[in-house]
C-alpha cells in the first residue's frame, strides 16, 4: 500500500479521469482541474473523432473494475466496410473470428468517466485554468482568465493530462535539455453525421467501420448507440481536393455527389454541418523527459499526441495509466523510481505507435482499395492461419495484443520486407495459394532478422 498523497491531475479528459480513478482506488486524495466547463452540462462541440476501444484500453478498464460499465456504451465492430465507386460494398475482417474493436462516442465516454471518477471520490474543479506550475514544489496557480487573481495550491505531485497543447508540458519545456517536436499533417478533419432511420436503426451496416477511400482524402463512419453514425472527412487543407476549395454550398454538394454518391443522401444536414463544424488539425507531438523529479509527470496526449489512424490514441493513454499502476505496485512510495521507469518504458512505445499511426493513414486512404494490397493481405492471412506461431498480422499485434508497440513496429517492418519479396514473384496472382509460396515465406522468416529500435 502507498502512503496517501494529495495529487493534482490537470485535465478532465479520458486519460485524466481514468488516472483519477486509479489514484482514488489506491487511497490518494485527487483534485482534477480543467479550464473548460463540465462536459456533462454542455453540448459536445462537433470536433470529435469517434473512439475505437481495443484490447489495451479494455485491459486498463478491467484492472480498475469499470470495463462492464463502459462496454454498455460501445458497439462492436469486427470489420471494415469499404465503399468504392462503381463496385459492390465489400468487407475486411479486422482479425480472427471473435476479435473486434468497439466504437464509442468520445463525448459520451468522457461524461461516463467523469461520473465514475466522482463516484470514486475525485474532486473536479472546472473552469479553472492552470496558468503556471512550480515544478520543484508541485504548486499550481489557477484562475478563470489570465487577468483574474491567481489561486495557488501545493500538492505532493502533479500529473499533466491536459492534451496535445498541455500547459504542464509547456512549463517543463523551459528546462534545459527538454526535447520537444510537433508536426502537423497537411490533412485536417471535419465531423459530419448520418442520423438514424425513423425507427432508430442504423442506415449502414452496424458492426463495421465504414471507409470511403479516395487517395489523398477519405470519409469514415463509426456507429453510435442511438442509430446514428459519426462521420469524419479527412482532407488536405489546401490543394485540388481540399477544404480550401470547398468554400460554397454548391461546391460541397457537388463534391459529395461526385466522390461519395452512395452516402450523400444519408447526410441530410451535410451543408449546415459542413459550414458549422470546425475544420480541425492533426498533430504528432514527441517530447522527453515526461517527468520532473518525483513531483510531476505527463500522461496521454500531453506526452505523446498521435494522429488517429490506428485508433490507438486513447488506448495508448490508458496503457500509460495501467503501467503507472503496475509500477506503483512494485515500488510503492518511491515515486522517483516509478516516474523514471514509467517514462523509460513508455517512450519507445509511444514513438512506435506514432509512426504506425502515420503509416496507417496511407493504408486506409489508398491501399484498402488497391488490388495488389488486397492480394498481399490474403497471402498474409492465409500464412498466419497456417502458422500462427510464426506470423501475427501487424494490425492484430497492435490492436488485439498487449505486446509493446515498439515490438509490433519492428515485426511489422520485417513482415513488410518479406512480403515485398513475395509480391515480386512472377505470376504471384495465380500462384499465391501454392505450397512453394508458403515455403518461401518460411525461408525468408529465417533469413530476415528482427530489429527492435528504441527511437
């Protein structure tokens, strides 16, 4: 058991709320600060990408005893549904039979997490922005606006769970030898909605993540419990097919009728939503160190914001908290060791999932519709079914495993090199089920070493 401490968590989002539950279960006093109003009292902003909960997230929720509550908010998705113009809808299973990811509304889940954290005894202080932090003393200075009188409160330690543009990290960046980078994609996103049918049923196949891949841009749709789908249009900010070009209602209508003809009628509020909802940016943030002495630590997006194309941002953040809890079990009141081992263990994996997430954008937007890519996946899946001890597809390693992300990236690179060789075989389209192809993969596995890189 740890000695009870007074702990501040900055940020009432998903990761901050989960951390608060873990800390309260360990007997700590926890205050959560957020500059925003209580999300339970306001309408969500139209700036969400629906969440895809996978194994890592569920394990973190199970460990603290709230998985069953959260699962009531989720819809099982066991496949992608691919929409290609002029072709029948087709499906790509995510994994083996029984494996699935789960669609959850970010706003709905965030409200539930705050509710569960309050039930556990957490105190939430909303509309209270953290303007400054004394890192050595773990003292935070808060106020509603920059000109308000500051309130100061000293804690035993402070966790920054305040997202990609973290105020806690901003203070840590003033240290000597603090490494930091941020990289924005040229692609942004906008949220749209497919409402439910009049009887409350879904207009599209319910248990699928729907994708309309169109090269440099794409539309995705994830199901909600109320029968609706949350859609996200990913598109460059500037250029030929871009948000910049869609500046009138006529242009937006024509664009959707041309590129997404099978779904345009299912989005009756397309035009008002398109011009009302913000066009948001996508950023990858890397930094190090994540901790300061035994006083301050960053978690979730504050430490490692990533783009959403592997559906692992929340899952990676939840895994941060699970690892912290594991280290608390081992080191008890030695918070300095807990923090050092936490950042050393998580940093390589955060960098790995950032890289994998960036790569998966290319796969989702272009390759899911490519015949060569589909053949490649058929060969991989056939080999994996026959040799599960030798080949686990990269997506399954990331999504249906708790093995380190860095290991998944390294194994994915090895598998990609092997499959590049296989796809160069003459007449592979006709021969892919031959025994010789299977033997060639086995031989290449023997000859291709695994290289796990701590980036």
